[in-house]
């Protein structure tokens, strides 16, 4: 096959990386470190049964559809499957304020009317309604991200997936944009107990404001969000000029895009931003939020991405062979979300899935084509010009030069498990393994050990000797 034999996205439902003409790909049978990555899949019990309300666009039921496709493609035979326990209150308090967690715990659709003064304080209402068993829902999706992060930290998996997580808008003390607790921040904090640097990437069409804000002052977490940016599009933040502050200056990157971006330009920009980001920051693990509202034909989104292109971002990040936490996020056409996340589960496993969807209990959701990659119907005009994209690319590369290498990481004692909260009978087999220090990867940090000392490790000129990295000057950021 020559380069010119590869179809373009618009001609083919599958992405052909043009590099594959010269670089052998692992799907071709070349053995690499991740030729058969160990993938752990987290699906909280009954997470698909929660309901935000009839007129609300967020449908947790999409997780049930996704899971059915995953099972239908028999992907459960290739990875470990986990029904994680709920996050404890104590675990939620690692990031969230206690009055907010207490409110989430107490509020019900019945008593909500008596708590109206708290509605404003905690930002619940139209976007973030109080629905039946809300607190359990939060504990379920956050528990899954925490278990997935622990799995990676203990080197019991190379990739851990939680499609019910990725709720990137939740703040320390308030709900926002359909998100109540921020499982991503909690998962990153868990990873930071053992690892010096975590890279967060967000391909949801909305700005990952909650995660950015939590780590805005830190140089141990670099956040990158690709999103639609305009004054009237939620949440209205994520301009190129938001770069982090204090020790975290240059450790927040934003890729603000306009309506209608297509596969070719998105992937080209994604790769040319992420490749130097990873080689410059040298993360010890990566968290990837895969919000599927960046797909074409989404009910809230206005991009033109195909599932193949969205999945290509996952494939590209996976190719760096770093511990990878893969999370869900937005996505408001249930059938597209399920196709996308099932496809991306296959990408994580290094498998090519048949374009004919398997039979499931929900087959009627996937008509009339019943394909994994149906053609996009109805494109939105692409308002991203070649020049505007080039400007973004150059500006970000410029910022990476300031970042100038991975930060120094100082010795810092890692607290042991806060409450010894994992009673052994609560744990699944994988989680029990996580407690065995001897199974951890050589050189990886252990619970109770000291974090890697990496003085003069590149540095951005702002790392300070003797002080833990990541400042804490704003109430909304976390102390790390
Ligand atoms: F259309 C609606 C119908 C009912 C309830 C809410 C909405 C709705 C659509 N878009 N709400 C929004 C966005 N909110 C506003 C508010 C109007 N106010 C002044 C602000 O525009 C919120 C969009 C949230 C997107 C969430 C997400 O996709 O990023 C996500 N990520 O992880 C989980 C969800
Ligand atoms: Ca985003």
C-alpha cells in the first residue's frame, strides 16, 4: 500500500495513519511493550439506571448501551472487568468541601424544596438537577475512577477505563454542567500519591474547567483541553491566554476551537500539540477524558468529528505506552456515545472491531445501519481557518518552550491510606492484588515511600528547592 492508497476520513469510516506506511503498527503483529496491554474496565453496578430527568440531555443510560456493545464484541474476554465499590465520603473530601458533600448526601427530590437557599450556593438546578439517589450516583462514578487510578498506581494494569467518569466541570464546592463530584481530580490526586507528574487531556467539546481550576497553581499536573470556545458556549472559559499561575504557570494549556472542525484538522492539531507536550512534560501517567460530544451530530456539540478520528486521539495517546486512565464525559446522542466508547475500548485493547454491530438487547438504538461507523449525516460549516489553527499550534508550541522540560520533583511523604477504608471483603480480586507491594513495577513508588527526587530534572526555572511542588494560594485549587 502506498501513501496515496489510504482513503481520507470522508471516504472511509476508519482512520489510516499515514505514518503506518513507514512505521510498523502494533496491530500488524509487531511486538511492542503494549502489544497486549493489560486493560482493566470499570463499570459501576446499575450506573445506567440513574436519571437526570425527562428534559435533561444527560442520559446515564448511554453507559448501559456502551457496556452492551463491549460485551457484544466480547471485549470482556480480553480485559479484566470490575464492579467497583462506591467512593466513601472521606474519599470525596480529598477534593470537595465538607458542606458540599454533606448537602449532596442529604438532598433528595422530596426535601429539595426546603433547601432552596443551598441551591444557589451549590449551583444545583436546571443543569445539575436533584434526582433520585443522586449521592449514590456520585459515589459510583467517583468510586470507579478511584479504583481505576489505584489499579494503575499498583501496576496491575497498563490502561484503566471508566466510561461513567470524566465529569470535568464539578468544582470543589459546587456542581456545574451536569457534574456533581469531580472524579477526574480525585483520580489524579490518587495517582499523585505515587507519581511525580500527571498529564490530563480533555477532548470533550466543553472546556475542562473544573480540572484546570483544581490544578491551576501546580506544576505536577499539566492540563490540556481541546474545546469549542465562544462567549455563549458553556462554560465560557478556556481561552488560549489561560496558562496557569504561580508554580503552575505554563502548566495549563487550552486549544480553543470554533464550530465545525473536521477530522483532518483536529487530528493534525491534536498530534502536533500532544507530542511535544508529552516529550517536554514527561508525565508518569496520563488521564484522558473522552467526552463524546465532540462527535459530529451531537445534540449539544457542533464539531464534525467521526468516531474514527475521536478514537485516533486515544490511539495516539496510547502509543506513548504510559499508564493511562481513560474516562468518559459528555455525549448526548446515546447511540453515538456507545459506538464511540465501545470502539475506543477496542483501541485500548489494540483490536479492530467489526463494522457490523453485535446483537444486543438494545439493537433498535443502532438502526437503520447497525454499523459501528455510520456516515455522518449533516455537517456543520467549518469556521476554523487554516490560519486560525496555525496560530493556535504556534502559540502552544511557544508556551511549551517556556515550560522547558519536566519540573523538579521534591521528596514528599505519601500518606498511607486515610482510613484503611478498603475492608478486604469489599475488594474485587484486582484490588486485592493492588495491596501487594511486591507486584508493583520496579522503580514505581510504593504506598508510604517517598516520591521520586528529581532535582535539576529539566526544570522550568520556577521549581523551588526544598518545597513541595504545586502551590496553594486559591481556595478552589488543591494542595499537592
Ligand atoms: F439543554 C438543556 C436542557 C436541560 C438542562 C440543561 C440543558 C443544557 C444544555 N447546555 N445546559 C447546557 C449547558 N448549560 C448552560 C447554562 C445556561 N446557563 C446560563 C449556563 O449553557 C451545560 C453544558 C454542560 C456540558 C457537560 C459536559 O458535556 O461537558 C460533560 N462533561 O462531563 C459530563 C458532562
Ligand atoms: Ca475539552
